[in-house]
C-alpha cells in the first residue's frame, strides 16, 4: 500500500511538472504545427531516468520505495508517451504527415540519446 501511495504522490508531482514545462515550451516555440512541449518533456525525462539509473547502478542507493516514487511516479507522470502518440495522430489528421514522422523520429532518437547521455553523465560524476 505504501508503494501505491508513493507512486500516486510522485505521479501527481510529475504530471503537474509535465503540464507546466510542456505548456511553457510550446508557448515559447510559438508554433502549433509541431508538439515541441511533448518532445522536450520526453527528452528531459529520458535524460533524468538515465542519470538516476546510472546513480542507482553505481551506488545501489535506491530503495523500492524511492524507485516507486521517483521513477514510476514522478518520471512516469512527467514523461508523456501517451501525449506523444496523440500528438502524432493529430498531426496526421491535420495533414502534417512529414511533421508526424519527424515527431516519431525525434522522440525515439532523442529519447534514446538522452537516456544514454544521462547514464554517461552519471558515470562521469559517480565514477
């Protein structure tokens, strides 16, 4: 029951952060033809999970409870894969097919790169 509450609390925090960051980025981009806010949130979330994974691998300091709160809760609420899917379908429906393909490629490639980069930065910090 404790882990469920931790995931819920973390999810609340992550979801609010996603709403704020994604909205700010999208408004700053001042464009509606590409979901920049979702992309930035996904890449940042991937980087942070890579960083935390490396830290956890190096020091083994994450308890089941802290993983439930941080990784499943906060980062699960913060990253926006379902929003990514919906954004992509909406781009196709609006005849922005090239942008939809670019969105898929950017989220997948930049997300994987961000996880690798987060782990690399973590390795350099916590050698």
